C-alpha cells in the first residue's frame, strides 16, 4: 500500500485503536430532506468534534461544512435514483475522483445492490471506482444492502455482499449488524463498519448493537439516524466512541450518555 493510501486509511481507521467512528449524513442523496437532517449544517456541526470521519455528498459538504473544520471526509460518490423512483438499486457514479481529490477526501463510498436487478451494474461501478482509487491512493468504502435489500438482513446474505465487495478490491465495507454477525466478519478479509439502520427504540439498543458488532469483529460504525435523530446526538456519539475506542461495555457507555445528557439539560435550564 502506498503512502497516500495508508495515510488516508489512517484518517478513517485510527491507527492507535484500530477502530473507526464514522457518522453518515448522506441520506438525502436518495431520501431528500430526511427527518432531523433537513438543515444539514445544523445537524452536522455539533457532531464534528466527535466523528473520526463524516460521510456525505459533495453538495452537502460544500454547502454545509466549513473547510476550516478540518473534518475527515468519506465522500458518497454513487447515486442517481430516489425513494420515489422505480428502483433504488439503479445507481451510477455521480462524482469524479478528480472532484473528490479537490475536496481532499479521506475516502469515497459507493453502494452495491447484490441480488437486485442492477447487481452487475453496481458491482462494476464499485470495481471501476477501486481501479481509480488505487491509481490515486484513495480508499473505497463498499456499502452493502440499502432500501429493499435490507429485507435480506441475515448473515448469509450480508456475508455474500461483504465478501464480494472485498474480492472486488474495496478497502473497507459497510454493512448491517445481524444475528451470527461473526460469520460476516470472519469471511471478509477487509475491515467492516456497521450502519445503524432506522432509529432503534432506546439508546441502550444502539450501544448494545455497537458493542456486539465490535466484539464480533467490526472495526467500528458508520452510523446516521441512531445518532442524529436522537434528542441528544452529542451524548449518543460520545457514548458510542467510548465503546469503539475505549472498549467500554454498553452499561458504562450508557452511564456516560446519561451524564452528558444531564449536563446538557442543566446548561439549557440555566440559560
Ligand atoms: C445508506 O445508504 C446511507 O449510506 C446511510 O449512510 C447508511 O444507511 C447509514 O446510516 P444509518 O445508520 O442511518 O442507517
């Protein structure tokens, strides 16, 4: 691996812990103004100090994140379909690597839709992106199973998706937590991060999922709604960080969540 690729990987996966806290804000690329992401800057800014990397599109990056924030960025570079269109899986590459380099990204992210009508197209998009990424030293995050594909959220399907992404040369894979998750991680020779999926009922659910995923071989999270759709997003991300980077147990992380939440409430009450 060349210096540039290694350097960018170290901006995504912290070399000190071997773990990664990524926060995903890219939902608008097919969902439009997702709940609590209606004004991206308002959602993103408070979380920047606690995210190792942020994942988003170039449009939201340029319009809603200050370059001086020095945020590490994994840029979503696939899209072309929407939630109201005929088929979410009909994606192409939306952003050139030239533009990604201009944005000084740490990596680029692309979805694949294994088992869908557009399986071949999306896998070849990924392979082409890896070809370009290798040329310029830019890691590629392969993103498995969104939309309808999520119905197949079991270890057999997700292991298939992750392994195919790895075989095509992706440097990191993003997938979903599932039962027997270690079957997914052990058969994938590159690092895996988990998405959070739709908002879970309690904070403890999110923290337990994070903990279990790490215990079963994930290197971290690339989570969105379970962080910023919470009423206390900073408290949630700090609790998640404590599991990912400090090996906290869910109960310790939950205690941290509650103490930060209480501090926040006191500050609001004193204003
Ligand atoms: C989906 O394709 C997007 O990449 C999201 O970033 C991803 O689903 C992670 O977000 P969440 O944790 O909200 O599922």
